[in-house]
């Protein structure tokens, strides 16, 4: 679905490279979380995938298209929910009437169901909605387009607690094997239990791209009173020390995304060693 | 295989663009209607000879020139707006369809709209002045030579404003006008200096104009009317092509 090879990108000619030789492959039917610190380049990577920015080097193929060409067929098959955006001064029904028909597979019934489920006011002008409601509206619209790739940039920013759980439920409901979701966030708790693979973007490259299943089988997360010497990563908490160890016993533990992110960003070499193909075998 | 132009998609894009501007256009028209009535009421006096140029012709030229060109220069505001940009760019419409839709809307269709709207404004303005002051002028003639010249000038300048709307992120109207004026001054200046260099024996130091008759090989070409028309139309088409390439450069990776 997404194939990126040796991608290089920098914002200005003299500035540092945001990405150099970035490689990434994302198959269809994935719910992938893209994690990274502020300024790591998550939004830029999403823009490159959507054809809003153009790479200076390397190859980027999404759904068999080159995003930079911005072909209408490609744009109809991808939906981007940006972090910040503005909607026109239209009611939701008018918006759907005007723009829905540009998407060949737009499902109006599904849109209506989703809008009701997400409790977005239908009579109110879209530009007067709160940021959270705007996000919910655009999410419903995006899901109704039945685009094969949904790219969500910080989708839970501005959502209240009930809306966050609604968002997670909705994504799980709408997930189909031929459809992929790429969710970029720094609010890792919102993705807990939702995604099936994780990508960590740091130091101008993808430091980790693994399935949640692989991470859970290779890493063991425990809470201990003392910081153990053989730990891969330790973080102090109220209960004691949250520890990540290499899972030798084969007993799976539930993945803690925040802890795992700490491990990947502080010790990328350890993670690379742990997940190299020979180590897995 | 990608389809760069699909008629149903183009029609939808044009329809959306028309609907997007319909409200400001309606309010603008109502404001201009007020301006027309007011200017007719203030200027039409019983027994006065008809002005030359007539008030209607002048007002029509001003409306088309100012509001039309201002409207053209704001045609890509949503593309330049940091938050509206996503909606504009992510819609599944091709670059060519977007370009044609916005050009048609701000060029030929706007010309048609302003002409029809102004004819109505002029007629109603005359009715109002006839009612209040018992005076009226001959009605606006959209197919008169003056009106057709105004339309031609608009169709020639509109692509320049359209290009500015694509290239300049903000204050497109001012920036385009200034750039165009700069070109308008600098091109003749360069030509004049070149003439003085190449035909130095035809000029004297004390005078700006040539003291001898200069006859270049190009001059006879422009004696034919069709040649001048071709050059002007060619210029407008070239500007439109440059505008299209600029829009592509903004939106698409070559």
C-alpha cells in the first residue's frame, strides 16, 4: 500500500535534512500508529504520502501512485485528516452534496449514520463548530468516502474523553482488510489497544516498524520495586519502576506504547539488535 | 491510467466554485447597484447634454476593471490559506480541471455576469432617476464599440491578475498591479535603450526621440490589423499558459 525507498527531504536548501534514506513499507489492512517526538517529521511524512509535499530524493509510492503527481484517482482513494484545518461555512448536508460526489465510492448513508453516532450538529455551519466537532465531522466524511488509505494526523487532539473512545470504537468498526489507517500522534495512550503495528520516527529515520504482536512477544513489561540491571529500559513511576526486558520466557505482556517509545528513542541500537531478523529466528 | 480531464468532474468543480463565490458576488452586486443608482441620481440633471463618455460606459468600465480584476486576484485565496489549503488540495480534482474552472469563472463567465448585471443596474438606475428627477440617459449598450473595447481590455488584463492570484500568497492585487506596471515601464525602456544602441546614428544626445526615420524589418508586420490582434491574443494565451505552469508547480511535482 505504501512503499517508500531512500526518501530524502529537507525544508530549505541550507537546512538539515528531515529525512535521509528513509525506507518504509506498509501493507494493506493495517491500523498503524506513527509515533515520534515533536518536530520528528511525522506531519511532514504524512504530507509526503498525501502529495502535499514533494521528496527531493528517493521514491514514494502510495496505492500504486506517485503522490507528487496528485492524480484525481489517487486523491479519491486517500483521505487525510489534518491536525489543523478550516472548513467552509456550509451545513454538513450541503458539504456532502458538493464534495461527496467527487469520491466515486462515497456512501451517504454511512456518512449519515456516522454523523449521528458522533453527535455532530447537522444544522450548524461547519465553520462554527468546535475543533473537536470539526474533526469528528471530517472523520465521518473521510470514512464515508471509503478511501483505501486514511491518514489521520493527531486525530484525538481537541477530542473530549467520550469522543476519544467513540473515535477508537469507530475506527475498529470501520476497519476492513483492504483498507489501511495510518495514525500519527504523540498521545500514545489514545492508540493503546487500537493499532496492530507501530512505527517510531526519530533521528531522520524510522527507528522501529513492528507489529504489536511482535513487540509483545519480544518485550516483557513489568513493574518492579528496584531497577534491574538487565533491563532494556526503566522508567520511574508511582508504583515503582516500569521495566522493559527482553522476553526470554515466551510469556506475552501487554504493550505499553509510552514505555516502548522511551526505549526506542533512548536506545535505538538495542532495539535494532533485538528486532534484527537473525535475533527473531 | 490517470485521467487529467473528466467532464463530470470539471462540471462539479466549476459548480462548486460558482457556489463558493455566489454569496460574496451577490452582496457585491447589490452594493454596485446602490452605487449605480446613487451616481445616476447625483449626476443626471434635466437639460444637461449627455456626457462623453456616457456615465454608463464609464461606470461599466470601472466595475469590470476594479471589481472584476479584484475578484480574479482573489481566485486562489483558499490555495494560499494555511488552513483551507488542505481542503483545496485534497479534493480529487485534477490540476487542469481546477485551473479551467477558476479561469472560466473569473474571466469569461464573470464578464458575462457583469455585463448582464450592469445592463439591469443601468436600466433600473434610469427608471429611478426618471421617477425622481424626471431625467434619463440612453440605455447602456453592451454591444457598442466602447463596451466591446472595455471587454477586450478586461480579457487581456484578467489573465495577468489570474497569474498574480496563483503566484502571490498575499496582497495579490497590489503585488500583481505593481509587477505589471514595472513590466509595462521596463519593457519599453529596454526597447528604447536597445534602439538607441543599435540605431545610434538615428539619435542625437540632446533629444529623446529619433532625429532620423527608423524602419526596422518588424514594423511592416504590425501594419496589418490581424497581426496586432494575433500578438494581443497570443500574449493573453501565453500569460494563461504561464499561469497554468505556475499552478502545476504549486500543486504537482514534475
